[in-house]
């Protein structure tokens, strides 16, 4: 049993080997000075309007979700004490940065030229992941995570597009588009075939579902296959 002293010292009180509880980033608060102006801007981006709630004249909350995102943004009246425009470094992952930039320009949004990082990280440019020197143009090899473009909302809150075509190991699948889903299904089929050859009779759907969820949550193929195996064995034992 955890002791009061352990809790006060912020010491671990659970098994370090236990599976972590899912904690999915759900909402980012954007501080704005004019709610209607901000609503018009984020609508123009093509983002989905989820809600626009009010409580008299004292509170208002507006929620938008970018296409394909599991995380939303909220702005409004009395939802944050942060100064309008003070939120910076908000990254939007895109699979084709040139097409994404062209789309925003077509919507009347001012977007920077494409830029990428270099081996120099100091300079006078606006800070971003790779420092304060923005090399002009996309990354020459279009290396995943390496090409950017930036834009701001009317209050100056700063957004960046970042091209991600293949995620680093253990960080889930790249993009849930048709090509990525096809690749993931083929990978799932391959690993399920290896398991099915010696496994007890079961329905493939349970194995596939467990494997694909594990991969999306950042598990390696081997770890995902093990989770799928445990899911099937648990179902058969129930």
C-alpha cells in the first residue's frame, strides 16, 4: 500500500511494468481577442465547427477540429487567461506540404514560403523545431518531419505545417488515408497468417482489430502481434 510520505514525495506507487493508462490529447486552448473574427478565420481554414456554446454574456466556447485530427481547438470568452496571440508552435501534420500550402492559399490564408532545417540552428528567424534559421524551400529529399510552412490567425497565434510521410518507429501509422490503410491491412494480414498457422480456431476480426489499434498507438509490429495474440487468447478463455 502506498504511504502518505511516498505520495507527498511524488514517488511511484504503481508497478513500473504496468501498461500506462491512455491519455489522448483532446483540446488545445487558443487565446483570442475577437471570438467572431477567430470563428470566421478557422471556418475559412476548412476545419469542422463542433460547437459554439454560450452562457449568457459571461462565457462562450467555440470548438473546431482540423481535418483528420483527433485533437480539437477551443477559443472563446473567459476560457483562458492567456494573452491573445500568445500561443505559438502549434504543429499540423500533413502528408504533402506543397498541396497543403496551396489549399490554404486558395482559402485566402497568408502562408509563409516552404522552409526546412539545416545543420545551423541559430539565426534571426522565427523559432521552430530546428532552431532559428529557416532554409528556403522544402527539404531537398522531402525527408519526413523536415519540411515546414507557417501561418498565423488574426491574433497572431502561430501555426506550422509539418510534412510527415513516415513516422519514426513506435509512433503509430503515418496517415489514415487509403494508401496507408492498405499498407497496414497487408501488414496485419501477414502477421496474422503467421499466428493463424498454429493458433486455435478464431475469427480474424478480433486479431486484426487488436493489431491495428496497437500499431496506431505506437507499438512495433512485433508488439502489436503479441497484443493481438493476447486479445484472442483472452476471448477464447472467457
